[in-house]
C-alpha cells in the first residue's frame, strides 16, 4: 500500500511539467485569436467614410451631396461584428478558464465543454466571415445580373478597411480552427 | 487474478449492448443531415426562373426581353452549393465509416478524427449558409444605402425556392451541430 502511494506521487510529479507546456501553446494561440477577432471587430465597427459628390453646378458653384458609408448599413457587416465580438469574448473567457479552470473540474467534463464551446464559437465566426466576405465581393465587383453596381470605386478607403477587417478575421478563423482541433485532440483517450 | 478477469469480461459484455444503441441515433441523425444538405444543394443548384419584361411598345406590339435568374449568377450561392455538396459527401462517407469503420481503428484515433472532420464540415456549411442568407436578404429587401434594388419582387418563385434551400440548410446545420456535439462527447473519458 505504501509503495503504491509513492508511485502515485511520482506520477503526479512527472505529470506536472508536461501539462503547462502544452497549455502554453494553446494559451498563446488563444491570445493571438483574441487579438485577431478583436481587431477585426474594431476595424469593421469603426469603418466609416464620408464623401462629397457633385450632383449639379449652378454657374460655377458645384452643388455637392455628402454620402457616408458605414458598416451598419449592411446587415452582413453587423453580423460580422457580432460574430467576431462574441468570438473575442469567448476567447477571453477561455483564457480565464485556462488559468482558473482546474479548480472547477468535474470528471473531465471541463475539456468536453471547452471543445464544444470552441467548436460553436468557430461555427459562428465562420458564418460571419462567409456573410461579410461575399458582401464585400459584391461591393468590389458588383453583380451585373442583378444590376447591383460596385461601390468600392467610390468608397475606396471604406472598402480597404473592410478588407483589412476580413483579413484579420481570416487569420482568426485559422487560429480558432487550430485551437478547436487542439481542444478536441486533448480528449483523445490516453494509452 | 481469476476473479479480476471475470469482472473485466462482465464489464465488456455489459458494454456491448450500449454501444450500438448510441450509434443508431447518431447514424439516423447523419442520414437526416445528409438528406437536408443534399436537398439544399439540389434545390439551390436547380433554381432558375425566366421572365419576360416589356421594355417598349411599337404601336400595340410589346417588345419583351426575357431575363433568366440563375443561382450561379451569385458567387455566394455557388459557395452555398459547394459547401452543402461537400457536407452531403462528408455525411455519406461518415455513414460508411460508421458501418465499416471499427475494422480500421487505431488506438481510438478514429473517433478523434471523426470529431475533427465533423467540426470542419460544420464550419464550412455554416460559412456557406451565412453567405447565402445575407445575399438572399439583400435580394429580398435591397439596400438603399448602396442603391442595390431588391429583385425578389420580379423573380418571386426564384426567391421562394432559394428560401426553401436556405431552410433545408438551416435544418442541416442544426443536425450537423447535434452530430458534432455527439462526436465530441463520445471522446469523454469514461470513469
């Protein structure tokens, strides 16, 4: 009995240096994913461009109309901001759980729950990216069949900032994908 | 030692009737998900409406132009068809793996791989749904800010069939979500 206890203690000691090593990779991936989704959210949410268009001239005085392009004029971009905002929050919470979590574990259910939440978060983020990507494509190229003209020739910097938000969110998707695969792989039965 | 072996045998016997029971639920969910994604793919891919528009009249003779609305005029709908087609294929393969798979298992890695593939499939399907949903919303409501007119008042049955494909794909997403959660839960360490 006594030797059995010693063996157990040894095992738990040898297991300690292993676990944080693996967690640091996951943790830093989560931090990077948080930064990517947060910047995608902010860049898109603050995206706004006002431009003056000359609609007529009276004598030599041009009559201008100022038109503002904002992200919340497009439902797909609103969804994009919500999806990336939720993904940022999720990763913040998961970073917290990673640090404080081991205290609240129950029969290994914690890791299953984390994997499922990671997966759902990724699904939401990818739906937001899909919506915003194709709406941006429409803004850039237009659609002659539906007679929807492109608007990126008029609101160039609005489109470029939107594109930057999309690139950030694509990087986030890749990071979230790696994170989720790691979360699922953690559940692998150990032999 | 002998009594220990008997106990193990009993455990494995009692575990046998449990497993196929759980698999039948998952298998039927996969079949349903396959039917949903396949019908979403087909309904969207075959969606087409030709309509005649009167553009002028010479005397009493109307001059008409026939315009056809097809899914492949919209990149988002092409992506939707690809995503749902891939999801259908994935579920077919997974049904095959469910039936034949146990022969090719390696250290329980099969279930990890299935969970990861299920997750990736769901992510792809959700990106396709996000893209198609917001493009359909644009077709139905238009966007006054970008001066994109709605087209569903002209191509009503085209829009309705597209809406049916979207509903089928939403049902598919819910089924795929349940399937993926079940795949991940299967990995839960048994106590």
